[in-house]
């Protein structure tokens, strides 16, 4: 079965998002923007991009090619899960930074 142009575009976009997730998994060099993210937040973002990229590509392909995926009509569940994961990671980073700042002030 040949793929339509829109299916191919969806697969390419999904692959690009997936590659962005893989890129975030790499250890950042000192002084780069990614180095400012904590390791858990960077990993959570990478995982969210990997899952999202897979699903974008899977939604673009015929159902018989990708039997394991969130149904397209439930895309919002995937979005809510990703937002919750990322926001909780950022909140925990902020709490950790605040705790560290308070410890530093107490030792002065």
C-alpha cells in the first residue's frame, strides 16, 4: 500500500521530534543551553519527545503498521501526561534550587 504525501510528512515530522529527543539524551557540553537543565528534567523532556515523535509517526501510518499507539481521538491524554511529567520535573528542580540556596545562606 503506497503512502500518501501527508502520511510521509507526518512520518518525517515524527522522526524529527524523535531525533530531537535522542539529541537531548546526549551529555551536554559545559556552557551550552542544555547544560542549564538538570539531568532529570533533560531526561524527562527527552522521554516526552521520544514518545510524542513515535506517536506522530504512528498516527500518520496505516493502523496495520503500528498496532501499539494511543488512539488519535485520545491525543489529549498523551499531551496531559507529557505536560504533567515536565511540569513536575521543573517544580522539583525549583524546590531543589531553593533548598540549596537556603543551605548556602545558613552556612554563611
